[in-house]
């Protein structure tokens, strides 16, 4: 077998270079020796790229000539031009991706194919770049290119071979990975928000998921655990605290479940491998590596989410859906062993839209950037870690500021609740102005003196729906207060719902007398909005998207 690199792609003399299309292979590869484990692994790795099934987030669209078809036609024309069947070039495997290709088969057939491409390829604009080619054989081959002896090799950035070879491969990657994480730690000293975003999007799971998709879990699990531990050490260094196991398990969850998106490679490797193998044209029900990955997956999910070999082969699952099942089981396991306070916190941070601040791009120009002190405090508070030392509350001398920041987040005498209320009001007003909506802040016009003292509108929006004004009453509530803790520990959004009910009870009658629509915008301290609060943004968003209307 030889990996061929095309040095240059140029149009033949007197011809126009056509067939520019998205680089992919629409014709399934064939392999005669399907029982050979090395060939199966080669097919596995190659088809991930040639079939276009690889889940590459943000990968650029690369347009190139369809090399796969050009080489196939070249060999086909040659075989039709000769008379003796013994002289035909019969390859076991022939596939190309971008400017790289693989020719596999008997030694003589591979050499003939390579000579044919070298002789006739330039007429088609194909020039072999021998210094970047690599040949693999069991006994070696006399070609002036880099050579390796099977069964151990590396192809398209993935190791193929025994466990010793794979371990050596990952050890080298591990050293390179540590260099990257050290660079991220250096960034954290300047900008923690940017550093954690880089760790989540570029330096952790997504950086190494290709290895998990192309390498059997039993060959790389120990190495992936090392990678996970390095990510944990980097994160702890960035936030300047040794993160305990429960908090680290939360950080490894997806943001939708209240985590930081620092996914565990070891946990999700089985999902990655199952989805990649199941997406191939050649799916073997006797594949022991796939069987082991399925057993590993089923041991880490609830019984109703378990899968079988038959279901995987008949309906190939997406990696995203498998990872969601793993995350869901990990979340509920963490929730079941948590204290009452941590249950309420976990349910609140996993509510819709609560984690938007985590996935937002740290852009100063978009006002989405937190300085390092703010971001460190937010991360610690989000994970249930200590944020400060115990000290008396400056607004409530009889109470103390607990280390976890619960009182600071719920103090109504000048603390976080008041600050967040005012900022939410100002942000909503600014948004309405951009949507060309007429608004009044702390509206008291047309009210009696008694009504002004208990005005139902932090923001009064004229012409909200069908010409009716809307009284937006903003309130910030904590799910960790003694009165809400029990309900908030069993039902997500309980604190916001209770706050909405209180606002309706207090304001509905006054708003009806004034012809206003009462809309309470309740926000829990961990971020989630109440049901009415979420809905109140949609009319303004529609107007904002078409301000001229």
C-alpha cells in the first residue's frame, strides 16, 4: 500500500480544468480482502474523509478537481487498452481525498499503478510529490520514498496497529498537547474569559475527537484519560483553584446541562467511535472493536438509552445524539448525589438560556466580554465553589456573606439583585430603542399618587401588541432562598414561576384599569428566565428584525 501526494494540479496543455466540485467521493470503495483487520482499519479511516460523513465543525469548503474520478478513469482506460488479463492493474483499494490518495493491493499492481500515474498523470495535471509519499508493506518495497513495515502505521493522523504502537503515537501527541495547554494557561494570566473559551473550543475535546472517532476505545482509553487530566490541570490553573470531582464532573457537561463544555474524551470516545464506524459503507456485525464500544456506551447510559449492534447497523446514530445520552446520564447521576442546595443550583443552571454567557463570544465590541476577576467569580459561583471569605454583609449587618456567594446573589438591600435588576432594565430599554419602540422607564404618567408608589411598570412599552401598551415589570429572584429551596431542588424554574405569580397578583388589576398588559420579566440569579419573560422578547425581536415596518 502507498499513500500518494499530488504535488501540483495543473490543467493539461490546450485543455480547460473543469470538474471543480466539493471534494468528496460519491463512489463506495471496494476491498477484496475484507477479513484483513489492517485493511478494515484503513477503510474505516479513509471512508470517514472520503464519504463526507466526518463531523468537522467549522471546516472550510475546499474546492478541487475530482482526483478520485480522474485516477479511476486513468486505470480503467489502461485496463481496457491491454489484451492480457494478467497485465491489468487490479487494486484492492483506491481512494483519494483532496490531493492525497491511497493505492493498496498486490505489490506488482501498486507499482504498476504508481508508474501509470507518473507517466500519464502530467497530461491530466497530476504530478506525484515523492518526498511526501509513504509506502507500507510487510516485507518492504524498493521505491525511493519513505517506507514502513506493516502492521503498524499512521494514516490521516490516526494510528493503525497494535496497542504498543497506538500508545507510542498518543504519547507523542500528549507532549504536543501539553505545549498547547501551557499556552492557554499563559493567555489566562492576561484574559481568563478568552482562555477558557479557547480551552472549550480549541484546546480540549474538539482538538482530539478525531482520534476517538478513528481509534478503537480499547486502544486509546488510557491515553485519552491522560488528555482529560491535562485539561483539568489547565482549567484549575486558569481559575486558580483545585476543582473537586463533583464540580469537575459538572464542568465536563455540555452548557445546556449547566456545564462548561469541557467534555471528557474518555467518556465520549465510545460515542465518537460508534458513530464513525456506523457511518461507513462497509459495516461488519462481527467487528469486535464496535462491539466493545457498544458495551462501554451501554454501561454509561440509562437502560432506556442503551443501543444494540442491530440498531447501530440498521440506523447509524449521530455522535451528537449519543453524546447527549451520555451527558444526560452523567447529569442525573450528579444530581441524585447532590445536596438540596446543589440540586437547586444544578436545575437552575441547566435551564434554557441560563448558559448563554458561557457560549457567547468574548467580544468587547459586542459588550460580551468579562474581565478576569468577573469571569473567575462567575465560574466559581456557577460550579458551586467558594467565591469569597466569610464576612458581614455591608447592607445587612445581622447577616453574613457566605463563601458560596448565595447571600450576595440574593441580597435586596443593594447587592447583586438590585444591580442586575437595573442592568436588565437598561438593556431591555436599549433593545426597544433599537427596535424603534416607544418606551417609558419607571412609568408614572397618568397614575395617581398611590399608583405611582406601586407602579407596575419598570418599562412601559407603547404599541406592544395590537396597539396595547405593555407594562414590563422586571424582578430578580434566587432559587436558593429558604422559602424557595425545596421547590427549586425538585423543579427547574420554580423560583422564576413563583416570582411571576407574585407580580401578576400584585399588578394585574392595576394594569387592567389602565388598559395595559402586565408582563412580569422574572430572572433567576443563575440566569434562566421565567416563561412570560422569555415570551416578552419575541414581539420586540420581530420588530427589531424589521424596524422599517
